[in-house]
């Protein structure tokens, strides 16, 4: 099971978008908080999915016979 590069790209893109809108919000644009929060939510969701997917490959497999 390899790295899910599309998910990694999604996280990286969401972080970049969140940073851009965060800086915009700090400069006084109140409307920029909504896209910033949405981008952070997308990044967190993808990170959690990547972590869960990584753990799925390392499960103990108690229902499988020993080799």
C-alpha cells in the first residue's frame, strides 16, 4: 500500500488556500474567515483519512491464519 499522492496534494493545497485566506482575514477582510475555515476543515478531514488508511494496512489480522 503506497502513499495516496492525491490526498497529500489535497492537504497541501488546502493548507496553502487556508494560509492565503488567513492572511487576507488578518488584513481586515471579514469574509475571508469562511473560506479559511472550509480549507482547514478539508485539510483536517484528508489528514484523518490518510492516518486511518495508513493504520488499515498495519492491522493485526487476528482472523487470518499464521504463516
